[in-house]
C-alpha cells in the first residue's frame, strides 16, 4: 500500500516516520520546498536518535529511509491512503480533498488529522464523502501511541476499519470516536490549556509556576510547555473551533494572551519563541 502524507510540519513528519517504520512506501508532500528540506533533516535526526537509544537497528533505519520520498508537486499525490496534516481551517481542507478526489481512483482512502473540525463538514466537499475518515494523531506522532479514528455521518464503516487497522500496524493504540466537537481527547483535555490560560490572565501565578505544578502532579509536560511543542497557533485554532461548535460557551473561550502570541508570530518551538524562548 502506498501512503501520502500532506503537510511536512512536526506532525506530518512524525506520521511519515511511523509509516515508513511500519514498512509502507510513503510520500511526504508540502507546497514549501524549504519546509520539505527541514522535514527531511528532522526525520533523519529522529531515526538516528531512535537507533542511538536502541529502539531500532541501523538496518531498520536505512530500510525505513528507502521507503520515504518527498515532493512539492501536487500532481504526484496519487496513492491508496492519503492523510492530511495541514492548517486547521475548514475551507483549506475541503479544497484539498476536492482536488485529491479529482486525481485519485475510487479505491483511495482519504484521512484527515484534524483535531477539532467535524469530519462531516470536511467530507461535504467530496462527491463521495463516505471515503473520508478522521485519523487523529497526537504530538509528537512518532512517540505518542494514541490515535483516534473518527467517522463522519457518511463515513463507510469499512473505510474506518481500514484506517483503524493501518494505525494499529503502525504500532499505535487506535480507538473509535464519534464526530463530536473535540472528539474524545481534545474535549477532555481542552481545559488543561483553557483553565491554565485563564489562571495566567487572572495572575494567579506565572506560566512557569503552573508548568512546574503540573509536572509535580505527574504530567510529563505542563500546559504552556505543551502548547509551545504543539504550536501556540495550532492550539489556539482548536480552542477557537471548539468555542464555536459549543455555541460560544464561555468555558471554551480562547485566551487573549494566547491570541496575542499568535498575532506576534510567537508560535512556540517552531519559531524559537512562544511562552518560552528557544535559542537552539
């Protein structure tokens, strides 16, 4: 089976790593050739790191790299399974899948890594919405085990099952979820971020204190560290989407502080500045 991953950011690159490690021929696409260069370097470093700590052998690392290709040519995006990991904007995703449908066979499965936009809405741009399923990875995708498989109103059960099996073959723990706002994880976890940001707005404590507090209670990362890792702008978009889907319920209100970070271009690790500064 040939796999295409669209979007070469940290999420898309992480999914590509898992795909080739599982033995799938994988093509990673981005409209930005510089982004692809960075993605290639990132993937090589992550696989080398995995080898250095004994998670994979040198032979397995080299075999995985042979299965991976890169392209910035949309016409090359023809495969058995295509997954997008691009910006959280409904019109952009709808346009993408409509274009993909026009150049792929009727057997091609389309998947979206959206973390908040309803699968049913995205699929409405397709002539055959039953072919689209949500396959939601968590950041960093090559480390986190959980994957949500989300069926929209029209998703064919067999398509969802195939997506579930693909995720399982990647070594992930796949779970089925309904097409509800935030699905399972983001609905439950949203207040990990939202309440932390509200406490920051109200000057209950500074963000470093709150991160230390959450780590002390057993979390591997605090909310502000995690937002910087995920991308402050991505996290904000998800909150904004859920705020709208829950009819502007105040408990999902996006933070003014977070919005200011987004407007300033302080998106976290990827821009070397978010809530924290990253020199390296």
